């Protein structure tokens, strides 16, 4: 049976976040260059974006480039930037045909002018699309995001526009790069590694975690739907005794 049939269309997660890991190891295992791994990884991005859209996932967040990834060899960083620009251009028909709005979270000021221009163009062109938000985490890390939020909150408190007693979870949410969307219901990481790597630390407080053993280029629709079906079997209690499903309580 196809895993698409195993997906319960009445219980689709609203937000799925993905740590796309294993491009380099996939390439190495096949005697290919790391960049060939990233190029194959872009194919998977396209596949999973379509698969997510097909079942009505509203927000899909991809960890595409972490703050720490700047520490990779210069050639890999530049090649990844080139790939990103090419992708933003080439994937425009996919975004437009599927009603996909592109969003970016991260420290985008640090990108070169060509990357920033390509990003801005893609953001502007897709701004009115409303079926799914594809959120690229670029030059993103959760600690960067939390430090930025703390600074903004401190500035507002200092200026007298925010009273310390009004600093609560909602206030912090509003100062995060992800303020426009709900927390992830499901976080998937590929490649068998079982860690979070500075991704959405605040937002995944109650997310379900799913670790797939396959490298990102080998992650396909079936495996994605398998992860969603697995998520749908989980009993989310959010720290309480009763399940989120009132009928099950
Ligand atoms: C992890 O594999 C992947 C990345 C750091 C980049 C992910 C990028 C893409 C899928 C391409 C689309 C995004 C851009 C920015 C063009 P890895 O290199 O960490 O693999 P390894 O752990 O096996 O070395």
C-alpha cells in the first residue's frame, strides 16, 4: 500500500519542519563531489515541496543553510550560494503553479547582493500565493534568533514601550523570525543523525520528532508520507494527561 493511502487527510500537520541532512555523505558513498550531493538535494526539495502541498500542509520549513554552515570551505559556501540563486529562479513555476509563497527566516543581511536580490525577487513574486508557505531557513540558527529577540525586547523595555511584566511566551513568539506561523507539529531529520543542530529551539517545545535513516537525496514522497502517517499515530498531550483529540480523552 502506498504511504499516501496511509495518510489521514483529516489530521494533516499544519507545520512540518525539515532538517535536510546527508547530502555530503550521499555523494561520498557514490564517489561524487559534495556539490553533486547538494544538487541532488535540490531535487528532493522539489519532490517534498510538491508532496507537502499535495496533502495540504500549510507551512513547510526547510533548514537550508545554518549560521554554522558559513564555516565550511569557501568553495562549498560559494557553490551553495550559486545553487540557491539558481534554485530561486528555476523553481518559480513550481511556486506559482502550486500557490506557494516563499518566506525566508535568518540573518539575510549577511548574504551578498546577488543572493539578496534573488531572494527579494522570489519573495515579492510569490507574496500573494496563499496555499502553502515554503519557509527557507537561511543563515539561520535558533540561538541567533533568540539573542535577536532578547535584544529587541530589551530595547523596547528600555524605551518604555514594553513593561517587564508583559514579557511572556506570546511576547517572545512575536519577536521571533517565525512570528507569522504556528510552531511545527512535526520535525523530521534525515541521515540518521538524532540532534537538533540549533534549529527552532523555542518553537519545537511540543513538536513530534521523526528521524529517518536515509540521506536527504534519497528521501522521497513515500518516506515523507511515512513520517506524516507515523506522526498521526502519536498521542500529543502537550504536557497534560488527555490527548489533544477530545474524542479520545
Ligand atoms: C546537509 O547536508 C545539507 C546542507 C547543509 C545544505 C542543504 C541544501 C540543499 C538541500 C540545497 C538547497 C539549498 C541551498 C542553500 C541551495 P550536509 O552537507 O551537511 O551532508 P553531510 O552531513 O553528509 O556532510
